[in-house]
C-alpha cells in the first residue's frame, strides 16, 4: 500500500475522535444556553465551528467556551462577502419548490422576499408586482409571519401556500380578501426559521442572490438601481 495513503488513513483515524469531542463540547455549551437542536458545521475560520440553530447562526470555538452571534464577513476582496448568508443559501435553495413566484417575462434579477400577509409595506410591494416584473425583477415569496409560529397569521399563510392556486390566493390575501383554510405538506416553520437565521426582524425583507439582505420596502425603481449597482444576476432555479 502507498505510504502516503497509510499516513493519511492514520491521521484521519487519529483526528476523528477529536472532531467528535469538539462537537460534544459545543453541544454541551449550547445546552447551557438552552439550545438543544443544532446543526454543527465547519467554518472558514480556524478554531471555530458554524452552528445553525432555530434562533439564528452562531460561531462557537472548538472547545465550546466562546460563542459569537451574528454574520461572518470575508473582507479579503474588494467587496465584503457575507459568509453566513452564503452558507444559508443552500437552505434557501432547498425551499425553491415552495416559493410563490412572480416571474419577470425578461428576467434580469431574482429577489427572494420574506413576507407577511398582514404587513402594510408587504401589501404595497405586491401591489407593484407588475412594475417589478416589467423591470426584469422576478419576485419569489417565502412566508415570515411576524407574530411568530402558531399564530393566526402563520395558519393563514399556511393555507395560502397550500391552496390549489397559491399565486391567486396570495394576491387575494394581500388585497385583504378572506383566506380559505387549506392544508398540505408545506411547513411554513421552515420559511420562518430560515428568515430568523438570516437575521430578519421585520417584513418585507429582500434577499438578493448574492446573499445581501435588504430590510424594508424598496420601490421597483429603487430596487432595480440597487440590483444593477451590485451586478447581481439570475439566481439558480428562479
């Protein structure tokens, strides 16, 4: 057997218990903070692990002693990159089939909007959906009930997403119409949890395909100007 392969195998076996030990220390520390469900992943910073929780994204030292909350930025290039939001992009992509999408005929940009059917500025944004589309902006909606899970808004939004025609049901709800009860396998809590992990605290929250999060309403022309300035293109699967 190749000597290099033998050495690599030995190192992998030697390091494996350390990795598990690190994760165990981190889980113990998180439990002291009341966090009992977490996805522990590597981070781009030596000595830290990325921890995805239902309450947000944390960075925890390998020994579990130090916890940092908030986004991690890579400032090694001309444009700072939100590393945290790039990581969350994988979870965003997993929800593409559940998005309510208003596609631009000549798509230039794709923006994911975390929305609430009881939010006034969310209503204003949707009233102008044709204007966004005319400027080449596809809008993809995910649910973010501001009252939280197990609220009436969450139940109503679940019914909208589970309706036979979600786009029509969404527009009707945004226009103040009644929401007809409906059920399906779509879990709105996944939308909401992802929004929390992005650090969203209000709606509408506009997520660009480069991971930039813009809190609050932007008019069609304002949003188009931001997108052109940042040079964002089409998101995959949009």
